[in-house]
C-alpha cells in the first residue's frame, strides 16, 4: 500500500473510533486506536502511518513518537476531516 492510501484509511478509522472535542474536531486516544482489532488488521505500521499523517498536517498529537502503554492516553486530533 502507498502512504497516501494508508493515511486516508487512518482518517476513516479516527472518524469511526473518535468523538468530537470542544472545537468540533474528531479526537481519539492512541490506546483506543492501537488496541482496535480492525486497525491492527489494516495497519502494518500504525506508528509510521501516524507520523506520515502528522507530517502532512492531517492529524496532530503531542510528541514525535507514540508507544503502546506509555502514550495510550495521548489524544490524536484530526485536523482535516
């Protein structure tokens, strides 16, 4: 799969699993995304896809790298719906 396709799938999964924040943007916790069975089947390298989407300013999250367990409560915010 190409990166753009994976990023578009990521946007769909964030919309499916997330909820709207006070600003009307869709947010999801990293732990929810990482532990979802459907996401596990779609994304071979979820963290890499997240970093690619962040570089393209499609999503936002604090820090550079998200790790399971340590960053489960970090919000991933969808900037482009």
